[in-house]
């Protein structure tokens, strides 16, 4: 694979391989309106550890409620009968599972997709709160990734940050799996578009062997 593919002289036409990438992108991402020469370069993957954190939080909620229930039962002058205890226990389990399932679903709804022309970011805050952003890559001025503590380094996850010209908008995607590898691909796309100015990036889409930064 060519780590630094040249920017094509005619950005308005795709090679057969790029056309196949475009067709596959249209099929795999029906919610995105692609231009005739646009295709997905990388769909940034999120780390499994984000889901682990959600379930650890749900488990902490379960243990807290269980401990509170036990303390109330032992210290209250009014004893709780077995049926009530069982109901509280089952209710706590259901609440824990509900928190974990909803949290996992919200986590998976967050996406960060980079095409050869634009960046699409979907940030899901809650089941009912969502923010969708997109920007042309030629408007991206800064690109970086970060692993801010030893845990992120050991577990190999972090964040990718993109800023637009004049810092008008900042795009941050957290819990990115293998941030260094995925950043190299994103950064390479941004650099190629910047170097080509009005041209569009047409490069490798094989994420298993990401291009190096120029």
C-alpha cells in the first residue's frame, strides 16, 4: 500500500476501486447523503472499555442500593418482611440492567465518520438528546489525539480532536480505540486535502494498515 498516495489531477472522477468504495459507503451509510465522488475513509471505532465503564457504574448503583436496603432493614425499628425485601432486590436488579442497557445503547449511537470530503460527528448525550455535526475537511485547521492518563495508555484508548479554521468549532470524539492508529488515518486525510487545496483526497481505505502522517 502506498502510504502517501498522490492527489489525483481530476478530483471529479473516481477510479474503479474508489467507485466501489463510494457504492459500498452509500449502501452501508444510508443516512448520509454522499456526493458523487465521496466515500468513507474511516468510521472511527470506539473502545470496548467505554462499555465496561458504563456497566461498572451500573454495578456500583446496584451495590449502593443493596447496601442501603440492608442498612435500613437492620437499623429501622420497623422490620421489612421477606416479600418486600425480595421486591426491592428484584427492582434493584431491573434498574441496574436498565441503566446498563440504556447507557450501552447511547454509547454505541455516538459515531465519528471521515470521508474523503467531510467529517460527520453524531454525539448522543441521552436517549432523547443528540447533536449532529458535519464539516468539510478543507475547513479543518488542527488535528490531534490524546491519552491523558496511564489507564488510557495501558488500555489503548483516548480521544481525537479536530478544530476548524479560526477555532469556530471543535470536534472531540472520546473513548477512541487505538487512537494513535486511527488518528494517523484521519490526519493523513486532512493533510492531503490541505495540500491539494481545492482537490479532494483519494487514498487507501484499508484500516488494518493505516497510512503514516506526511
